[in-house]
C-alpha cells in the first residue's frame, strides 16, 4: 500500500498546498486548528475537490486534475472516521455496520463479514442498541467497525480521540493501535495532540498555514523539529528569538542568555530548549539563575528561571521530578544547557 498526495486548494483567505508520500505506515498530520489537516483528509476521501494536483492510493489514481480524474467517495474506498463518528442515529449498531458492508453483493459473505467484525470489536452484545445508548468509546468502536467491514484501501482518522476523557483516550488508543496493526495498510491520522501523535505514528508531517513545514520519522521530527512552529507543536515550551554574535555564539534575546551551539545554519532565527533537557549544576552554557516562580505539577515541578543580574523579558522553564527539586530547592540555582539539547529553528 502507498499514498501519494500533491494538491492545492484555494479558499480565498486560505490556501492549502501539500505534498507528501506514505507507505504501509501511520503518518500523522500534526498542527493547530485551521492549518488544513482535516481539509487534506477530506480531499483524499473525495468530500472536497482540490483545484489542482494528484492523489494516488496503491497505484489507483483517485484524483488527477490534468487527466480529469475525480473518483466519487464510494469509488475511492477510503475509510474516513470523523471526530463525531457520524453514526446513523436512527440505525442500530448492527444496521450501522451492515451499511458499511453494502459493497459486498453476496448476502452470506456480507453477513459473515459483519458478524466477524462485530465479534472482533466486542460489539455483539450491543447489536440492537442505538448510538445514543452507547458510550463514547463504544461509538468509536462501531465507527471503526463500519469502516473496516467495507475493506477500505486506506484509513483516515480525523481527531479520533478528541471527544474522550484522558482515561478512556488511553484505553482506546491501545485498541486503535491494534486495529491499525491488523489493518496493515496506510493510515493517515489528524491531530493537534503531540503525545497522541508520538504514540500512534511512524512518521509525522507538521502543518501550519496550509503547508507542511517538516516531515520525517517520529524520532526525527521530535529530535529536530527545524521550525519555530514545529518546536511548539512537539511540546517545546522554551522558544526564544536569537541574534548572532561574532564568535559564532547565539544570544537568546528573550532569556538574555548567550549560548554555544553546534553548527547553527544561516537561516536560524530562534532556539528551543525542552524543559526536561536543562541540567542542574555547572557545565556548558551554565548560568546562575534566580527562581521567579515555582509551579507544582502532579509528579514534577516547573521552575521559571531568570539569569542573575539580567533584565530578560521571558523566564526559561525547567521541569524536574518533585524529589529532585525538593532536594535542590533554593531562591537561586545553577543550571546548564548542553549544546546538543538546543533546537536550532527557523521561522518557516
């Protein structure tokens, strides 16, 4: 299975222009609301029509503006699951899943497919219930079962866990990961949640303003997001603009810190430091700092720091386990930032 997308769609004040490929893997589109993630899914599914470009799934051309190809959503066989699951409210669980199997003309095969998928998703006992009689997790399982019984070429998941509480989300993420593994084809996941994307994905495309800013494996994107927006979306809380100094160092203007870094590209305009990568004690890029705020989290503290004798405009955040901060707690602390932990970022 493979996916190729190269499309443009102009909506006046917003223009989508994306190009990416994926194999038999889960690729996530990570971005803030309104960046074009869901619009990209809808274009793949055939709900929206791009102005130009090409979409190919497993060698089948779904859309080609030059060749005037634009298959209907039914012809595309793309399994799109919406945020609200889009179950038919006047149909039972059994009827909803049967609706997904209508492509199969042989009645016995159709019944066998429905029975098998209901059993695998643990839905047999809910066969005669209606969507409003189900929990959010049960509704999600019905939606996935209805999609998979249709034998889709590709699975498209649009914020599948956004309506669930954190405990149920964790439980259903595990179930969906198993579904994806058994599906064995291309899966495109849309999300704005960096933790969800990290757990679910093989590769990640960071989107902003209708464009893909960064694409790569999960590990590559989190280790080196490359752009300011990418760093923020992957959870970096400390981001500062920079000015270059003659000796090759960078002055992080927001924190008033001069930093030694490793081979900063010429287009570097900012730096990022993940809160957990700051280290206690003297060392490379070391600073004596005053504590301006102590924020207690369930299992850690976030300590907001300013260099001594500095007039910086933005404190830098440092996160460490409760026991570690309780052993160090003071109005002043010495910290250092290893050069390899500094993210070198550009604006776009």
